[in-house]
């Protein structure tokens, strides 16, 4: 007999992403400042992220309507751009290097569920975008993926495995299509 999914047995009580009061305050700040499409001011966003424990480099740009789950699990390097409508679902650490571009509507998903378990157990793994990575609009990077230096994930693609350096990836699942050559 085939086993069935039983979501009534789901239990992630082991997952403790931080002080509940701090999380509540962050949810309000995230809603009013970060997810708000009318809040266009970058400097206050960077200050708030640092206050909540994110490691933020200089020259970082965070556009409106960005959703960040837990800033204390976030590190962003110098001169990186985060586009409109990006969702950084960082249930685990997400590290974004310097000079990266995460384009509008992209998803960085450090958590998922184990489809092989009837209780749909939570799976957490960090994501790393090394220096110079570009994640295209509406693309997704899933848990445990490392996008190596200057790799590029094109529009609407899904990275569920590591991306090699200076390589362009396309599709779902993303596959290498050609070398990324950057000219001065």
C-alpha cells in the first residue's frame, strides 16, 4: 500500500529562527518598509537591515517591494543590487557576494519540504551567490545551491543544483548554455 502525505503530523517545533518578539517587530518593519512598493528610500532600509543583524556592504541597492524573511540570516556584499519584488526567503543563511544583481521578481528559497516523508518535513540549506552573480528576473534559486563567481541564471529559470563560474544557465531545471564573457 502506498503511503500518503499527512500534513497533520507536520512538526517544525525544532526550528527556532530567533526571538519571537524580534521576529514580530521584523514582520511589521518588513511590511511597512521593505514590502511597501511606495517606500523608495535605500539608506533607511540598509540601516534597518543592519539593526536586525544583517551584514550589509557599501553601495547596496534594495528596490521597493522586496520581502526578506529573517535579516539575521542575510549577508550582502558591496555594490549589489536587489530588484523590485525579490523574495529572500532565508529560513537559513543566504550570502550574496559583491557586485551581484538579483533581478525583479527573483526568489531565493533556502527552505523546502521533503516530499518523500509523509509529514512533509522541513528542509533547510544555505544559499550562496558568489561575487558577480546575476539572477535574472523571475528566476529561482533553491536551498543548498552555490552560484559560483559571475554565473548567470537567465529570466524565469530554476537553479536546483550548483552553477559553475562564468557560465550562463537557462531552463527548469537550469542547464549550462554557454560561457559568460564579460568585456570592459
